[in-house]
């Protein structure tokens, strides 16, 4: 496998790589499309029920392509490697810059969602559907919380990469194997959350190899990855779906498993195999438009779904059709069109927050940068668990995120300034 990963295939990209941009935009587009397509919703006058269209027998195989989070982490790894190496400002300032771009778009989301549940409850909106929407909006932030870990670890992992190369993702993959063995042998599912680090950092590390032009034989890599996933599903304790399904005893995503990592390796191999064909597609204008709006689409596509659900399913009492039937296929374009109509103004209003304001930032040392990352990460984790449901948790979470952002603009002491300037 080391030879497979390390044989040079292409010259290392010296600047922004359009292939990585395509993967990031495509990944976010598929996330939005999937979240809008799979809910099976109904309201009985008291409770909103939420099913999953992918629970239909045999449809789970679609998730081996549509679950694109491994590709998003791979693309993030390549982008982080390229930007860190091109940064002349030093590690702490690179990290604080990344933190600002990651956390700043969360502030308008919080400004809307912290008071919104209270307002809607006062207007007579049923509590249970509102709780579902408020919690799921926060749970979506799990990706940002985990990705922040990868960003913070990038300077250290790049050092390991330059010294050990492909042995680093192989070691992380071995950690994922041991974690799953311990989890399923002991029956302690919580032990599997170690794979939040091992699985996602392994795929992120593949992005470093790609950035150096050291991902070779992608067809073989795709076959090995998907083949291993098939064996794990056929003979192991893993479900076929790479997305958690209602009623399933085990999920490949919460916590992540060896199976989702194998699919991730397969997806990376397949994507790199198709790289030249992808780059020949006329996507320049699409990338130019979508690139600065990706975070906005990710943060606001679920609020758009809840708005349409609130009117159509809860307000009008019209459930979504059974997936796969004629009514479902006939109604899907209308459903999708309504969601786009709601999301469009949200993107126009909030896309401006993708670019943090140009404050007169001081020079941050590692202490300030890591403290800021801890505050932002703690806030994201709290929102992932508690969501924006009424209570003290979301307020405390947003205060932590705002505090982390504030730290990124505070000048470091003279000693830290000297050290940061010497990097």
C-alpha cells in the first residue's frame, strides 16, 4: 500500500488546485442534495416524524458514492497543505486565519437561531417540530468541529508527513482497526469515538500525499478501498449504509468505522482516477460562483428545509410521499424547487459573512491560537450536542465561539511576537 500511495503521479500543485475546488464544491452540493432528498416527513397534529428514504431495501448502495464526507476531508487536507506551505505569516497566524474563516459565518446563524425558537413558540408554532429543527441545525455542525481538529493538527501532521510519508495514514488506519476491534469486542460503543480522529485524519492525510503528487495507481486504490468495504460489510458487524439509518443497531458514521474509512479510500482513488476528465468539464464559472458561498449553503440549507417542512408538512398537513413511488418522483421537483426558493435569499443575505472583516489583527503566538481554537471547538461541540433548542447551552456555545474569534485579533506579548516572527 505504501508503494501504491507514494509513487509520484503528477507534479505537486504550486498554487490553488482546481481539482480540489471541484471536489469541495461537488461535496457540499451532494450534502445539500442528500439532506433535502432523503427525509420522509409526516405530522400527526402532535409530533413530526422523520424517516430516511435510504432505509428502502437495496438503496443503501447509493451511499457508497453519495456519502461524500471522506472526499471533503481529503480535499480539505490537500487545501490545508497547499495553503500552509504558501503562508509566509507562520503557523499561529495561519491557524488564526483559518479559524476566522471557519467561525465567522456561524455568527449570523446564531443571531437568527438563538431568538428564533422563542419567537416561534410565542407565535403558537408546535413545540416538538420546533425542537427537532433547532436541534438538527446544531447537529449539522459536527463536521466543522471535526474539521477544526484537522486544521489545528495540520502543522504537526505535515511535519510527520514530510518525515514518514504514507506511513502516517497507514498508522492512522491501523488505529482505526484497533479501535473497532476494541469497540465490538467489548460492546462499549463509546470507545468507537476514537475513530473520529483516526478515520477522518487518515483521509485528511491522503490530501497531503495528493498535494505532493504522491497518490499513484488510483484505480487500484479505488478497487482496494471499495473491495475492503464490501468484505467488512459482508463478514463484519458493519451495516451496508454509509449514512446512519433509523432503527439500525450500528452506524458507520456515529461513530465512524473502519467501513467508512475503506469507502473513503475508495472514493479518493476513484476521484483521482477521474481527475483529468473532471478538469476538462466547463466548470470555471460554476466554481467562481459557488466557491465563496459553500459555507453559507452548508449552514443554511437545513434551515431552508425546516422552513418548507413547517409550512407544507406541519402547517398544511401534507406528508412527503413514500420514497421510490410515482408520487415521490413526481413531487420531488416541486419539493426541490421550494427549497431552492427559500435558500436563495438566505445565501444572498449571508454569503457576505464568508469573508471575515479586515480588523487590524495583531500577531498571535501559539498560545493564543490554540486557546482560540479550543474556544471555537468547544462551542461547536456544544452546538453539535445541544443544537439551538431553547436554553443556556447554545448561548454559552456562541459566547465561546465569539471569544475565540476575539482572541484571534488580540496582539500577543513581545516574546510571542518575536517567536512568531522567527517562524
